[in-house]
């Protein structure tokens, strides 16, 4: 298995190396990082025969142009971009073979915000604490802990075709920049009156321009507490919705801190975190209360879809 590389000709707006992150280190203050949309990341990997943990490129809003310096198989999933290889139009959620010297170009993004580009064998940058995921704030993982630049070369394996062409149905993307996201009550829901809890799901919010991979600042009517003060800092996970004193909610995402002291009114269910990961500043988000049973059923449905992709050689 000889080596090759992805040569970054144009980096796009924000393109980073991501795998499923580095859980298990939060007690030492090390964030998990990883993809904003883990479903699409895993799906792209399965389409090229990779383990779901393999590193992909997370492409945000404006995509890169890449010269491929190896024989390989690739696939992209997630946001609906115009993508071409040497002028040949490519389809989302479908694997394709690439030869050395061919150029992959991301064009306009029509729906969603983030696509995941997988290459057979994964992207082989040096791991940090067992993961290649880029955490931008701590400058850890990926390629020197940063987003990609023109001229970067990412090591990959040079492999023959990964087998029969695979295609499938990917994530249902937010429509017209709006997403309905299911949430369960948070550990401090009782810090908010029943009227504010109803307001939380009755009104819509919009992602502030200050939103990023750490978290989405949500613009809308402030959520007033019935209790004053702050908590002792406690662990936080992806999907937690914190409410600072001013009442502007913050939805924590992939690059979140490991602990926080703001009360959490709700928590996005695991099955809907990928959908939230497809939002961008200016997009609208509406929350809907969800039971534990409904959350489990939604997650089982998501996982069954990925299991079908993994078990079938060719998906029509």
C-alpha cells in the first residue's frame, strides 16, 4: 500500500480534518472535538469502506479545490454542494474512483452547511491523544491544529478501487435554512418557569453571527430564570443548551468546553445533533420537547440506517 496525498489548492472557508474525536480526556480539560454532523461523517466513511472513526475533511459553506495524488476511492456526504472531478459532476452520498492528478472542486452550497469528504483508508495525519480531530481553540490534532491552507498536503493511502460503487440516502437537510430540533429537559429546567419553558419551544431562534464550532448563540426573546446565581461548574456535552444571565441561549457543539456553570434548560437529542450541525449563522432553529422514549426511537432509526449501509455491498 503506497502512500499519496491530497494537495490543497484552495482551502475554502473552513476546512478541517475530523474524526469522531477524543472522548475520555474531558476530566483533564481536553475537549472531544470531532464532526459537527457525525452522521454524515460516518456515512461518507462507510461509502468508501472505512471504519466510521477514520478521518475525513469537514467542509464548511465554501468548499476547497483539491488535487488528488493517489489512486483512491472517495465520497462526500452532508451538505448539498456542487462537486466536480475534472469537470465531471459528482453526486452526494455516492462513492467514486479518483486517479492521480485529478482535481476535485467544491462549488456552490445549496442546502446545509457542512459536507464530509472521505477517502479510502482515511486521512493519515499524525494523531493527538489517539485522534486526528482538529480542535481549533487548543490547536490540537488535524494538521497543526488549524484549518487547511493552500499548499497543504494531507497524507493518504494509495489504494485500488474500494469495490462496487456505493450510494445511499443521506441526512435530510434543513429546509430553507430552518430546522426543527427535538430536545429533552435539561438538568436545570426547573430554573425556568413553566411559561418560559413554553416560550422556549413556542418561539423560534436564529443563529447569531458569533456562532462557531464551539457553540451557537441563539437570537430571540431572552429566557428569564426564576432562580438567581450560578452553578458549580459541571460537565457538559454536545447538544446542551445553556442560558447565561442575559437570557440568550447557547447551543454547545463539537468544540465545546468540557465544563460550564450556566443552567441548561434543555438538551438536543442525539439523533438531531447532526441536523443542528448543518446550520449556519443566520439560519433559524425551532425547538420541540421530546420524551426519552421518542429520543431512543429516533436514535435507533438513525443507527439502523448506518448499519444497512455497512452491511450491503451496493445500495441502489
